[in-house]
């Protein structure tokens, strides 16, 4: 916009020169101003160069009376760059010129007007670019945080698995292995004994084997989770929901769900059921958990007519942010009852439960 107006002004001055049939000397003013316009088009000239435009117009005023129209260029530049002090010599010199008409007044007025418009347009453009840069930077930061979170979850799962393996190996070595070794040595000794000594050794062997079996059962029992995890905890939450009847169904391979996704699916289900209990007149809630090769989908649908979705609070908003952080989404639909759908991507290389 700025450059277009500059070149239009140069064309206007050239048309005045042609119509008035002025000398070649007058044409030098147009050439000089055109050079400055081209320089401003290609480079970011300092604001003080506006004084050069003003000086050229003043210099040619005795030679060509219509050179006062050239003041439109420095006037435009002054308003566009918000250097209003440079308009003072223009205003002071206009009454001295030989040409002062309605056309001149209108031409200079629109020069200042377009300068203000250009200034505001550039200001809004800079704000938009700055905001876009901030949003782009925020997205990059979010992606980095997402990757760090996923990596931390993977490492935590790996460390927990290694730690549990070491504990099991240590228990087997310290207890079961010790008793089995003792039983093996006792059997070797039993072959060379008879009478009461043989009976005592046999009882010792039975004791060690029985104790090893008990230790092995205890170790296997310790490997079985005491608390509910994965889909079991979602089913337990559904069973504990007393406000209305609630049905839980699941399909797919639950073991393919990454460990850290359960820590998001659980609060999504709790928050959805809380909204149903507080704001809906539903009599039935259907919870469906589907696991495919590419996504995990948890849906909570009630049959109420009072929309729980109209009361979305900070809890659900925070859960939406957490879902976006891992590449998923949470949507709420109130067209028919209250429906919450959480979709999470199921990529390769995740730590499974």
C-alpha cells in the first residue's frame, strides 16, 4: 500500500509537468523524488531523509510553482512513520507558495490521511505477526513438553519394570534358591544314610521343598497387582457410581494401551460422571472403551434432557489441555443428552501395561 501510493504521487507530478509544459529543469525534481521513492521501496531509510524531500520541493518552488504538490510525499512519510515534527516546515511554507488551491489542499490532506491509514495498518500487521510468532513458539514449546512427558513416562515404566524384575530375582535367589540348594545337598547325603538318620534327613528335605514352594507362591502372589489398574479401574469407577445406572463395556487389546494414558482416561471418566451427577437428570449412563490399532476411544453418554455440558468447568478444560499435550482430543456434545468423547493416538513404541 505504501509503495503504491508513492508511485501514484510520482505519476501525478509527472502528469502536472506534462500538462503545464514545464522545462527540463523542473523535471529534475520529479526524477529526484522518484529516486528517493525507489530507495524507500528497496531499503529502510531513516526518518530524517524526509527532510531531503522537503528540501528538494523548497529548492524548486521558485522554478516550478506546482512543486508544492511534491510536499505530499514527505507529508505522507511523516504521518506513516509518526514523525509529525517534519510536517511543521511543510505547513509553514505552503502560504508562501504561488499555488494554493482546493486541489492542493485536498491532495495534501489525502496524503496525510493515507499516511495515518498506512501507519495503523502496519501497526495491526506487526501485532498480528507478533501474535503469530508467540503462538508458533508456544506450539513448539508444547510439542517439546509433550515429547519430554512421553519420554519421562517411558523411562518411568522401564525403571519400574527393571526394579520389579530385580526384586523378584532377589527373592528367588535369597529364599527359594537357598532352600532348593539345601534340599539338593540333603538328597546327596540321604543316599548314604539309613535308619533314624535317613528319616531325619528325609524330613529336612520335605521341609525345605515345602518352604520353597511356599516362597514361590508368595513371590507369584506379589506379582499380582493389589490395586486395580488399566480398564479394571475404569470398570470399578463405573460400579461405584451410585447416582444412576451405569454400564461399562470395553473392546480391543487393553494391554496395548500405554501406561500413562490410563492416568488421563481415569480422570476423564470421573469428571464426566461428576457432571452427570451434578447437572443431568439422566437415568442411564453408557461408558464405552474401544482400543484399535491406531486410537483409544472412551465415550460417556447419558440419556438425560438436562445438559451437563453447559456446566463445563476448569476440570474438563484442563483435561482437554492434557489430551492435546499427548496428541489427542476431548469433545463434548449436548445435542442428545450429554456425550463426552476422549480420543488418544495409539502409536508404536509406547510402553504398554
